[in-house]
C-alpha cells in the first residue's frame, strides 16, 4: 500500500453514484409497494451497501482500512431509472471515494439480485464518483508572493564540525510549496546573534522566518528564549499542531520547544535541529499555514 504516515487527518467526504434501469413500470411499482418477493428492495440494498463499504479494503489490495464515520444512501426514481447515491465521511489521512463507489455498486448489485425474478431487463448502467472533498483536492493556491529565510542555529555546524542537513531539507520543502528562499544562514546558538538575524529579516519584510535548531533542553538550546521577546503574537494552534504531529511519530517530540508567532507581518518559526524533526514540523502546518499570507495581503488593501 502507498505510505500515508506523513499525511494529516482531515475531514474527507465522497459521493458516488450508480444507475440501475428496469424494463417495465410494474417493477418500479413492486419496489414502491414493497411487494418484491425477496423483501424491501431499498432497505435490504442499503444494508448490503453498508457491508460492502466495510469490506472494501478486504477486496481491493491497495485500499487502506479506515474508519467510516458516516454512510448515507439515497434513491431517486425517474421513469424506469433508479439513481443510487452513496455519501461517506471520515476524518482520516486518505479519502473515501473508492469506498463510496464500492458501496454504490454493491447496492446496485443487490437490487439487481432482488429484481431479476420479476424483470429480466434490469441493467446496471453506470458507476461513477460525483464529488470528493478533503486532502489534496482541497488544497488552495496562495495568491500572495511568499519569501523565506532559513537560519540554522548550531554551534557545531557554524564551526564546520558538522554539515548542515536540516536547513537544506527545510529549504527543499519550502521550495516545493513555492516559497522563494531569499536568505540561508548558519549561526551559533547565541541569543544576540539569533535576535540580530530575526530583526534583520523583519526589517527586510521577509514573509517567513525560520530558525532550525536550539529548541531542545541542553544549556546551549536558546532559540525559543531568543525569539519569544521579539514576537508580537504567539500562534498556539500551530505550536500544538507541530508537537501533536511529532508525538504521533515519536514520543521524544514532547521534549521540543518549538515557538511560532508573528513579528510584524512576518511569520516566525523555530524548528527542531534534527533533519526529520524539522521537516515533520513543517509538514504539520504546511501548506495550510501559507494561507496566512493571503490574509495579511488582504488586510493591507
């Protein structure tokens, strides 16, 4: 199966449709009158659809098992045609469109099985996805131009004793989200140097100012102490999202002290110094965080 461990839980919704046709009006009347020998066609088919939804990952090899938190079926009769709609919802890392299509198809097949003794002309004409929401399909395009600064705070990297990997990976991630990185620096983890760099980038009106490293608990980890006094507004929701995303992957994330906030019109973030921790912290809040710059641009006009 495709690896979805890096994805975030979001509300996912999908509606699928199947079309079933009969060859005579008497068949429709039997359905409505609930006089089909095998039972109530709509209710029994609804039950079959629910079972089909739950069995989807058992039958399709690449489908992930996921929690279905809502399943609804609707039937619409138009002449000799019956439109079957299946709507599903979940809060998970991947979508429910295949499950919705499977549910609609199982409903149609069950209806076919129940009606075939009465009508030899029953046909299933189409099964298709009508709509889906959540995940990549809901990704917005940021209208504002976003510039970025990435500063690595590390005594060993600044001395040349270690190579910078985390900063380079952060830059790569930002460029994938169309952020133009205009500054990349490496400095010791010293409060005065961190603050000087932050002030410089705020004055340059850099949109996104990121510090990588110095968020741990050793005596030299001072990045949060350096940037907090210069932040106008903390953003607790983003800080919580970063820690939650990290803790879902390693319990050590609880030891990180990432800080996020606004300094003027700049978004300031302090990320862990480990390559994995830094990239995962970005994944926790991006690309959604970029919407902030559209808000700022709108407020300035």
